[in-house]
């Protein structure tokens, strides 16, 4: 990534700062986040949307990728909308002073309590998944005497060719209502008959870490055809079309580069064509990028402990973190680029597995990594591209405290999330 470089001292530099110095100052394991890259990614999306979709259309940051107070302040300053999936994310955004007008509340199972909490805080939009939820939203809105805006989540029936755990747009998905089965039509008709709900449009999300060429174009076309049908059948005009998140990031050299402006322009061309041939107005377009906003802006630093060689079998390099701060290899066998951050001038001829400190064999950060032969206790490992779905999926497994998040900006660094303490671990224990 363009925010990683090698200094003359053989150290990895991240966002222009020496990782060895940062590790000394803040300790390890340590999450670093490049604030300037996060901001510039937001601007790339915002400008592309303005240019290709026009005013009113805007990107929504998918908070699930990485949610903590400071990031919501940044999203607020960058005038990004947000996608939230729980009362906890809403609470965090509110604590940061984020105005929920441009917040879209997702999830396939919002409790009555979630719905009421979101409405009490004037959430802009719900993205409703199913009829039960619409009934609950109608009830809560009626009690408050308001008209709640919402989008309906639909499944366009598309296979995004990514890993199964993050593929969500297929007909048999647990999310949304399928167009193919007629349930999308049914739920639209039902929603249009509610008196305390304003149907603002439709939503779909096909998957995450998507590189396949025309997935978003195909999804958009299916959604627009459905919109045209709803116009014909019920006279309903779609104001907003939200195509979800999913653009991939480059974890390893074999992953392609993504040019967001180009991708957005291609989706816009498909949408324009489709609207013209269907004879409908182009709705406001939204997307919900998470990974592509924060992924490459993150790096995790660890200190090497044990180096173990099992002659004739394999080598292990153990680090002071692992699946509690990054469960993605354990869950999805995700690829990462791992560097020995203090020895970048040495050749990498030692093949090893980088493993964590938890009591299970699946606690692996990456296998078949090449590091310098001299790797030893006290060395520093940098795992790149950990800005998305690392901190947000972190746990206290084995009662290991979560690492802090240190933000890097203009050659400065500051703590945005404090390192958890031992006391934090027992905070709720009675
Ligand atoms: N919108 C919706 C409705 C979503 O479900 C998601 C991700 C996004 C937006 C953001 O997608 P992104 O732009 O970040 O790809 N834990 C997994 C990823 C799960 C993604 C779930 N939904 C991982 O670590 O790879």
C-alpha cells in the first residue's frame, strides 16, 4: 500500500512514521490507523458520487468495519452518511456527536428495544429486513405520531464470487426479501399500506471483498427493473437505491488494485442505461463501503516471542496477539502480508506460520510466511491492511485485553482507543 515504506534503518514506516518507535512508545500488540488515508478514501467516494450520480447521492460508511468514537467524529467531519447495525453502534455514534439524519439502521433482527432506541434518537432511516420488523416499526412510529423513513432490503439473487461467510445477495440468504420468490413485491405492497412509514427506496448488499467485474452493475439493473415494476403496479417512485458495500481491498500482491472512481463511473453508466430503457428517473444512489474506507489504513504491530522449529515439519513464530485481535484467518483463512518490521534489509528465507498466544491450534494469523532467518524474540511483526474487521471483531478470549488504537496524522500520533487494562477485564464481574 502507498502508506507503507522502508526506511534506511531497515524499519517499516507506516503513514511516514517509524513502526519501531511507535511500538516502543505505545507497546504491542498495537493497532495503527492512518487518519489521512481514511479521510482521503472518504473524499474519493464522495467526489465520485457527486460526479457520477449527482447531488443527493452519497456514500455511507459501514460502521461494522471499525467502530469507535473517533471514527464517527471523522465521518461527521467528512460529511459521510453511516450504516449502523446495532444500538451499540448508534450509541457510539451519538457519543461522538454524529447527527443520525444520514444514519441507516441495518440488521436482520432489530429488537423492539433497538427500534425504539433508534427512533428516540431520530435515526434517519431504517433498512427493514422483513415484515415482522415493519410491523414493529409501524407500531413504534404510530406511538410517536411520526412518519418513519425506511428502505427495504431485497436480495437480487446474485453470487458475488467471494467467500461464503460474506456472501449475502443470493436468494437463500438470511437477509432481506427475495425478488425472485415474489416476497419483495409482497413486502413492498405491505409497506406502502402503512400509515406511519414512508418507503424511501430499496437496498441490496451482495457481498464483501468483491473483485468480480460487474457484480454491482448486475445488482443495480435487477433492482431498477424491480423499481420499474413497482412503479407500474403501485405507482410507487423509488427515491433512493442503496447498493450496499463490498469493494475489495488489496491484502496481498496477487489481489487486484481497485479504482473507486472508475468502479463508480461504471456502475453509474449501467444505472443510466437501465433507467433510460426502463423509462424511470434515476434515484439517489447510495453505497455502504466499509473495508475499502478503513482496511488499508490499518496495520497491527506485534512483538515476537517464541520461535519454534520442528525439524522436517514446520516453523512457528509466536506473537503477543492473535485471534483475539484478529480472528479473520481462523474464520475465513484470510490472506495478509506480514513483515518483520525491524529487519527489512534482510533476505526472507525462513518459511513459518505466524501464530497467536491463545490455547488453540487454530489461532493463526497467517501460514507460509517468509521472514528473515534471524527472526528472534523481541523482533517486531507488522501485519498490513488490518483496518477493517479486526478491532471491530476483537474479543477477550483467554482474557487477553484488547490493544489500543493509535491514529497517525500529519506526522503525529495519538491514542483514540485506550489499551484495555486488567481491571477492564473484570469490570462487569460480580
Ligand atoms: N452494507 C451491508 C449491508 C453489509 O452487510 C456490509 C458488510 C457492508 C455494507 C460493508 O461491506 P464492506 O464494504 O466492508 O465489504 N467480517 C467479515 C466481513 C463481513 C461483512 C459483512 N457486511 C470479514 O472480516 O471479512
